[in-house]
């Protein structure tokens, strides 16, 4: 079964509610393809307004993070049921910026993955090596430990719902994209790991997105790679023109 491409835009800490709704509207209005999935991931405050504004559009909406408890005395956190109530369908987990600036670990990634599944959200788990790790030939080992940690305790029936994003840290927001070959090789490694851990069917079903300075100019080449099932886009998702350009090129 062919995997359907997914182009996701992570808006990070950008856009007021009004700006986010306007951007979502421009993306929905300019979307000319129905043979792939499109996902936008605004900040929490914009989630529901964006989702409501997209209710007549095929564009999906997701969250940038979630906490593992459903409710309680956890000031500043957002839970899976809260995201779900705002009509989110996917949630990013363990983005490298969360690992770097907010001390997220494999252990907390695993708790978030479980919480997302419990809430009926699709976890979009981010993995990827730093430049130092790549140069020290540690890429496979890093990917393996991030996958084993973040997906600890999952059963195959749960794992088939996952989306993995391979995001080499050195390519995020730097303008330096992994080559098609580097990206495809890392994706193949991730798929083989999923196969060994959860079985071939799960591995064939899971979408693995590439993230790291994806632009309209490099999207076609990356998306043509056998193991690449879409893109997680940061900077270029903040303008409708460049995000739609990636979608068109994919
Ligand atoms: C990201 O943060 O997930 C990302 C891939 O960012 P950028 O496209 O800006 O490199």
C-alpha cells in the first residue's frame, strides 16, 4: 500500500491568532491538490480559531506539544484532551527545540507519546542527530536511542498510528538541507528499526517525514526519495506562498 504524502507546517512561536487564521485561510484557498495530506501546527492560542476557520477545508490541524497528565496542578501545561477538544488531530513530540531549550528527554517523549495515543491524537515524534554526532559517525546510534526511548512500551497496534519526523538538528532553520541521499538513508534506517521492533506491516505503514530547511526549491527532490513520506516544514511554512510552493513541488 502506497503511503500518502504529508506536508506539515510547524509555525512554532510565530503568529498572533489573527495572523494565524489569515495564514490558514490563504493556505486553504491556494491548496490545489487532494492527493496528499496537509497539516498546519499553530501555537496553542490559535489552535481552535484556526481549526474552526479550516472546518470546510481538508487541511488538518495539530499541536506543537502536550503534557502527559490529562489535568491537574501543572501550571502552564496543555493536555491531550485539551488539544483534542480544540480539534487537533496530530501533535509534535520531542522536537529538537524542546529537547534543547526545555530539557526534554527520551523518558518524557515516551510519556507524551502514550498520552497522545490515549487522547486519540497521532504522535509525530521527532528524531535527529546534531552536527557533532553526524561527524562522529553516531547518526544511527542516536536515531536508535531516540526511537527506542520515545517509543518504549508501545504495542504494534499503537505503533502503526505513529508519524516519525527525521530532523537532523544541523539542518533545522540553518538553510543547510540534508542531501536527498543522506535523508533517504536515515529514513531507511528508521523504517528498518520500526520493522525490527514492531513488524514489517507497521514499518510499511508509518509515515516518515523529513524536516530541515525544506523549501519549494528542494522539496521535489526530497519527496521523490523512496523512504520519504512528506515534510515537516518550519520557516517556509510561515508564508502561504512558500508553503504552497512546497506542496505543489512535492
Ligand atoms: C522544524 O523546526 O521542524 C524545521 C524543520 O524548521 P526549518 O524548516 O525552518 O528548518
